[in-house]
């Protein structure tokens, strides 16, 4: 399965899931810029926490 994903191939056996996935690819849902900023801040916070944890563990 990993080889298929590396080649950019995705197999979806469920028809409803495949149709929804294709629909989302053709018309991606609109994301508000405030939501994007919120996600970025959350990711930055998690990165900082990860760096602090790595320092505590002396990695």
C-alpha cells in the first residue's frame, strides 16, 4: 500500500466515499482566512511544545 501512495495512487473501495472525495477535489471547500490563521497558531504552539519536550528529554 505504501508503494501505491508513493506513486500517487489511491484506491477507495466505497463508492460514496470515492464520489465525495472526487467532488472535494473538483470543488474544494472554501476555508475562511481566520480559520487558517487559527490552525497556523495551533501548529506553531504544538511545535514549540515539541521543542521544549525534546530539550527536556535531551534529544
